[in-house]
């Protein structure tokens, strides 16, 4: 049996056996959903983490760039690949070790991830990342630090003192970057939030500016502009809502200076707006699991559904959305997108595309390292297999009900 087929079978077995007799009462679909999602994330993550843990990512990663590539240093691809992947996979790796097949996979990936962090900042390592750049390095450093914030005990605490010191130095060094007044402000803020959380010197200006800018760009009904103009794309999913909430939470927990305003109220309002956006996302899923391909960065695939996975992981889904319907919709989306074998190279790395390989869909900034942001669609795997999100019976999502002629909830705009 091929190794990957074996792993997929093992994950199914793990989901069936991990909770013992309690699983006898679980619907088969609920068990299969987790097994499928865990198996798919392992397939995405393993080639990257296995290679980088040995300092061999640059050696083995088959670099691919968009046909409209703008000529920037191609070395940014490796920071994009690792930073984006580890951000999405970190909550899953943060689960406690166990002896199930899934648990053994997590343990392997976790150990590899820690070693990958060591290589990423070691100037003598072949996999020392492209920290010397400015713009793009700032973007992907924020996913790199976001992972450390999402799984500090798993990814930060085990690092040796030298590696920690090097990470801090590289992150502070990226203050030289001059971000455009767009979603990029949150990348700078995420790095400062990381520094604040670990007790390092941080820049309150970068935090406050990002939070106030994003709030000022809120256009209503859960949607946020990306700068001066509204863009109808999935950047509310890729960046805006998840990063805004996480930055505000860290600022609030650390009592960050925030002139004359209540950070708790700002965070609570941001959560409510993200919940409303989640209601829109759920309604975008067709009865077959398809969703509309609009806007730029479509090759980020299922990262478009990060807010649903993010809020499910936090137990903050809106009241109108049940865990059963969200899990079923997310599973259907992943199956629809990853139905084509050409999503992966023969060596198991992601290709540029949407459903399957389609390099022409890449934007001028796209490389195959960029594609690993799709891992953000798997955040709900940070909930244990015994959690109600995974054990509750699957339920039809909105479009599945609507196009089956069944009753479904009406939808109205909100004023917050």
C-alpha cells in the first residue's frame, strides 16, 4: 500500500477508535469528516515540514511562479510556504499528544515544525529564509508569528534560546518595511502583537494604527474595505477578520495603550462583525460544495473559508449557524476544491490553481509557496475529535436546503 494511502486509512481508523466506546453513538459522517480533513491537512503539510525540518525545503521544493510574476526575488516563496502553512496547521499541532494514528501524525509534524523554525532563522542553514527583503517578508512573517501565538506551548516554548533570540531580531528588523495603507497594516500589527505577548519591546503605534484603520474601513453588514476602496474579494477571509480579532485580543490581554477607548468593546464588536461575515460565507456554499470564484487571490483555495473555521475553533459561530451545518459545508468545500489530483505535484507540493493546477489564475505576486495559506481553512482541527463540532450530526447548509425546496432562514442586513 502506498504510504499516503496508508496514512489516509490510518486516519480513518484513528477517528473510529480514538474515543473508544463513545464513538459507537457518533454518526459515521461525523467521524468521516474529521478523518478526511485531518488526512488532507497531513497531505498538504508533510512534504513541507519533512523537508524543512532537515534544512532541505529549498533543495526539494519545485518553485513555480505566476506567468505574470512581477520580478521580485523568488526566494520569498519559501517564507510564504512555511509561514502560511504553519499558521493554519498550528492549532491542530497544539492538541495534546495521544496514541491514536492521528495523534502520531500530529506528533511527527509538531517535532518537524519546531526544527523548521530553527532552520528558518539560522544563517548557516540552507533553509534560512528571506528576511532581508521588505514588503513580502513583512506579509509572511505575520503568518509565521501568528502560528507562534496560536500554539505557544507547542511551537515557541520548545525552541532554544538562540533560536528565540534570532526570531525576535528578524521580526523587529522587518520594521524597516513600509506597508501600503491596506490590509498590510495588520501584518505589521500581528508582529508587534507577538512581541508584546512574549514580553519584548513593541511599537504601540503599529498596533493602534492598524486597528483604527481597519475599523474605519468597515462598510457595513460584516464587510470591510481594503483601504480607500471596497474590493469584492476574499480578503476579509484571508486577513481582515481573523487578524483583527487576534490582534485586539492580545492588546486587551496585555492592557496595551489605546487612547481613550475600551479595547474590550472594540474586540466584541469585531467578533460580531466577523460572525455576520460568516453568515454570508456559509450562504456562498452551493449544494455541491462549490463557491463563487470572484476577486483576486483565488488560488488561495479554501482559505476563503478561514473565518468559519476560525470562529468554529473559538466556539463563536453565529447563532444562526449550527456546528453540524458548518462542518458539513466546510467538508464539502474542501472535497470540491481538492477533488483534482493536479492540486499537487508528483512530489506532493501544492500547485498554483483553484480546483486543480491552473497557473494562469496566479496573480503577479503568486508563487506556489503562496498557496499554503489554504491551511487556514483547517483551523477547526484545533478542536479535539471528541468536541461537539466533530461529533454532532451533519446538517444541510443554507443552499442545500434552499435548492431542495426545504424551509431555510431568511437573511437581513445588520446595523453594527
